[in-house]
C-alpha cells in the first residue's frame, strides 16, 4: 500500500473519530461531572479543540457513567491503548516520524467497532467506507450494510431511557445476558413493582444483543411486543392499546415475526412451523395481566415453541418454570445521578447535591418516581408536593389493580409484614391461624407480585415489604379494612405473652425448672409452652380432650420450631405424657442436639431413668456431674444440682452399682453444700448392699446397716430432716425390720441390733412426719414388728408411747365364718419389693397344699392402703374367686378378703 495514501486514509478516519467523540461530549455535557481524574481547568466547550484523544475518551467515559454504554466505551478505550492509537496520532501529526502500514489497519479496526453505533455515532463507518474505496466523497447509498451485523429485530426506535440512558443497571444487564446465552434458559422473567424500570432494562438488554457481533452465534432474531396499557411520557400518563388475551398476543407475535423475516405469516402455528430452525428471542413486556387471569394459557404457549426459541417477559408477578430475575430499586448513587441528569436534560436549573440526594431517598430510589417528581417540579410544583403526587400516580399506575387481584389471606399477610417487618412464617401462621401449607401457598402468591422481599439466615426465612410499596399500602382502602384486625391479633399475642411473664415472675420459678419459659423467646412459642404447662397439671375430666388439642398445636408448629430446643423438649414431655415413649426419646435427643445445655441433658437422663434404662441415664448423669465439678456453684441453681446428684446416685443404686456410690461419697462429711445429700445416698448404698447379702453374709449385713444408720443419724443431727434423707431413712428402717425378724441376727448380734433399734426409736416419728408418702399406719407397721423383738433394752418395749402404735389388727378384716360360699384360706408368702422403695401393690400367697396365688391390692375387697402396709408374711387371706393365666404358675386372684387370725 502506498504510504502516502495509507497515511491520508488513516488521518481522515482518525480525525472523524476524534471529531465525532468530541461532538458526543458536547451533546452530553450535562452527563459529565468533573473530578480529580481530569483537570478542573479543562473547559469542555472552550477547550475541546485543544484536547488530546486520551482526554476526549475520558470525557466520553464520564458522559456514559452508570449507563449500559459505559463498559463498552471503557473496552474501546482499552483497545485504543493496546493498538497504540495515541502513538498513531502523534505519527500523523509529525511529518518527520515514520508511518507504518499497520497504523491504517489499527485505526480501521477501531472505526469498525459497533460501540460507536451503540452510542449513536454513525458517520465514522461512512468515512471508513469512503477511505476503503479511496475517496473522500459522500459514501453511496447502502454503504452501512458492509459493516452492519445487526440481528433482525423490531425494537422501537426510541427507548424509555433515551433522555438519560439506562443508569445503574450494568450488573443486571450482564447477569441477564449471561443467563439468556445459556442453553438451559428457555424462559426468563424480569420481575419488579411498577416504576423500577423493567421495560427500560429489557429494551437495553435486547439492544445490546442485536448490536453485538458475538450475538450472531446464538440469536437469529429478536421480537418485542408490549402489553402495557399506559406509560409515563412527557410528564403524564399516556394510554396505550395492548392485547389483553393470550390469543391476541400470539397473533401479534406471529405478525411481528413476519415483518422481521419479510414473510407473510398468518398465525403462530405457521410461525412455529416455518421458523422452527431459527434461534429467536421473543420479549413480552408487561405480561402480568395475562398471568394474573390465566397463567396456564401462557405456559401452554411456551410449551408449543421450538427448542431454540427463548421467551423473555417483564411482569409485576412471577411466573413458574422460568428463571426469575427480581429487579431491585436503584442503589443510592445511581439514583442521585439519574435525578441530576434527568433534571439537566429536561432543561431544569441545577439543584444542590443534597436536594438530589433527598429526592432520591424520598422516592425510595424508584426510577419512575424520580422522573415523575422532576417532571412535576419542572411544571412548577414544589418538590415535596411533586413527590407525593408521584407516589399517588405510581399507586394508580401499578399498585391498586394488583391489590384487587390478591386473595384476602394474601392482603392479611401483606398487612402483617407491613406492621411487623422481618415477619417469619411462624408469625404468619400464628396470627392468621393457618397451617404451614396454607401459609406457603399465600406467600408464593405474594412472591409472584414482588410486593415482598425474602431474606434468610441460618435458622429461618423472613419477609419484608419492598421499599417503595410501604407508602402505597398506607393509603390503600382495601388494606385499611384489614389492618385493624391484624393489629388487634398482634396486640392480643403480646398481651398474653406479657401475662405469662408476669405470672412466672410472681411464682419465682427457677430458670432450670422444666416449666420455666424464657421471657425473650418468640411469643408464639411462649404461648404454646404455657398451654402445655397448664395441661400437665390439669386433673379435670376434659384433660384428654385438651391433651389432643395441645398435641395438634405442637404437631402443626413443628415445622417452625424444629430446631428450637425449648420446643423440642416440651414436645418430648408431651409425647411422654401420651405414652409415646419412642417418639419422646427422639425429641429429647433432638433437643440436646440443638442445645447442649444442662437442663435438656437432665430431662433426657430423667426420661431414661423413668424407663428403667439405668445404663443410659447413668451415662448422662455422669456427664452432668462432671460439668458441675468444674463450674463455680451458683446458689440459685443448688436445687437443680441437688436433683442431678439424686439422679446420679439413684441410677447407680438401681443399676446395682452400690460400690461406686460408696467410693464417690467417701468424703461426704467434708462436703459443703451437698453434705446431707451425699451422706443420705451413702447410707442408701449400704442399705442396698444389704438386700443382696442379708441371707448369706451376716457380719457384712450388720456392719452395713450400722454404717447406714450412723451416717443418717449424723445427717439428721447436723443437717435436719429433708425429703430425700427421710425417704431413704424409712427404707433403711424397713431393712432393719427385715433383718431383725430373722432370729439369727438377734441372737448373734444382740448389741448391734440394739443400736439399730435405738436409731429407729430416735428418728422414726420425725422421718414419717417429714416424708410425703408415709403416715401413722406406717409407724404402726414398724412398731408392731419391733415390739416383738426380744432384745434386752429394746426401746420399743420400754418406751410406753410406742404401745399406742402396736395395734396390728386390720381395720376391716372379717371373721372366716362371715364368708358365704366356697373359699380357700391362704397365707402371704412374699410381698414384692419395689426397686424405687416402699411397697408394691401386689403379693404372692400360698395355701396349705402349697398352691401359689398372685394377689393384687385391688383384689382384696376389704383392704385399704393402710391395711395393705400392715400385711406381712403369714397374713391370712380368704380367696373366693381366681383364674388360671396361661404361661403363669400362680393362680390370678380376682376376689379375696383379709381375715382375722
């Protein structure tokens, strides 16, 4: 190539680029805010001719700030640097510098870039064409086709955002384009409340697609139709003609595709058949009117389309089976920039920065509200008045019709979220008195409208009203009707929760108590726990019915509180009350999974103990005791620690591990807070050991009983009589009774036995008086036995006051001759022992023929509990009715009587 010609062509094209960019800067001067990156002495109007290409590019970047063209201009600027455009300009300007052929190709590459057309500069391509033809004359008609790769489309010539350009939506456009390019996305929906700029975003997106050469790899055509019924234009709402039924929409799409491809297409079915091999994007703007009335028709339409066709819709209502992109309000800086630029470009006087900031915030960063406000301001109204009128216009434009389409429950939820920001599903279910599935359905309905925003954390999902919707809700008459009802329900819940807190505070219930309800928990959970707490202690006839109701409430609320340890352990206790033991165990375990607190572990340990699973209860109690050994004792928790120790000791004792208790309590007298408790269970361990050896190891039996009584004597003398010590004390006295009834002990260990009797003489009455489960009959039972023991110095014989307790006859026993009909006389052979202490409610008897009988307390018709406690070996019964039980050797007694011997 002739270097002179190449240099001339390069100079011509480069000059046109500079001139065109300079003109673009002048035309968009209002968009430029100078900062430190460009000298403040730089005057746009006066000094543009003296500026360098680099400066001009910087100004163009400023002019496109926060618009969709900004990134493209930056890319072009970077490309100009990489191709050394600024070096080429210097080479042209200085005749003595060498001119390389490559300079022409570099400048031509820049000139051919579609970015210029995107920002409305078209003459650069005309000059490029002339340069290639070797002429500087006007290019011939049709020159643009040589460089145009525009994808066939029917996009409007003028866009809603033309006054300012699309500001603050670069990320949204990038995300949407990337998603549309994916082969997996066939349907996409841009969802937002009215005024957020859905139409502007989708049109800029489509414009970018049709003017980008790379798009030809995945798109053959773009068709756009709008279903808007009105739009904001030149400061007022303008009515539009739009299809309102899906069949009309299909017809419109077919017509537009015919125009795009320059073919006659009669209907959508013909379009689908004849254009099936094309890759087409169909955009339907403002689809919610059809979605709201019958979304099934739209989905049927989508299902009929060819595989390579894509659907993009804008709507205030979400659609199913689509990629949903929820458009948010603008960020603060772009919203302020939009306000300033719109005001300048509409001919308004420059406002102070704080005015733009306040306006953007008052309009909730809603683009349409900002533009409406400025239009009204430019028409002569004050800004506050303009803001209020703009909000009202938006309400009429997009909100009122939407509210009318919602169900009553949806409006109730909307009002609840309006009153209680960050509302959760459980609050919605509580206040509206609906179940989880119903709530999910209504929330889904609301989510499709974009009236609410969802947010989630590690534990739950919550909802809040979209920012610009709040003011519109305040004035909507349909919402006002429901607001009072929702507010009253919320107030009622708060009142009941406060009453629970007040009653609990008055009762001084400790925090470790199972019934304790923390004041700072969710109101719904507080009410639920309180209802169960009241039910547990209810004794009326409707208890079972109420139990069922409370169970239903817990079951219904489980979805909301399934990770809340307070709920889980209350639910477990409820299930335990209902005898659903396996389920109860599962929920106790879940509670300890979500909170490893001492109370939850204690409740699980106690559950296992009550189920006689001492291995598991002991495992948990050991862990709790280990924790207690390493923490500083809180005086308010002493009763709780006491309960844990009791469970710990009893689990050992009932599991037959007496030695561990003896080892653990070896230094019981050195204990400070728990001295009496440790001493009591040390004595109990000795007593338990006796039960196993009383018939075989006589020395050890006497020594163990004396150790037990000496320990308890110390406890009673030093620490007084407590429920725990008296409960164990009576059991030890019973064991003394069983021991002294055996003549061998009385003869061989007379002095030791006398010591045991002296202990019983000293403490029996106080033990029974303190014990909740014993009475005077229990005293009589013991005294009657001890009076029969012939040991010198026996206090029960010497002390006269015991004689009043020595009457051993039964209250209602009858003579044998009073029994009519056949009967069998039997003698009590064995009264079954209770592993938890005291007497059981059954015994075994034997007749003269050595036939064994099983006798339950209820089978003795003239025996009350005081008489039952007096029954001992050789007590006589008359059996009148019995039965054989399969698999049992003993006959089951149905009817019997106590008889006087």
